[in-house]
């Protein structure tokens, strides 16, 4: 029977190393693109969806 005093924390996601790849892109290239992209091009909110004419 598990001890109720202990809490199990979910495994934390660790960031991939610089020389690994994320999908088909190398991580160093993604970091370079992120560093060179101007702030006004990076949006935090989702674009509003357009309503189709009926």
C-alpha cells in the first residue's frame, strides 16, 4: 500500500540538448531562428477565426 505522505510528481519535461533534433529540425537551428525573429512577429494569442458568409 502506498504511503499517503509521499506525493508523486509527474516527470518534468526537459529541454532537448543543443545538438539533438526536435522533429526534423536541429535544436540549434530552432534556437537561432527564435533569437533572430523580431518580437512583433511572435504572437502569444490565437488569431480570431473568420466567420464564413452564409
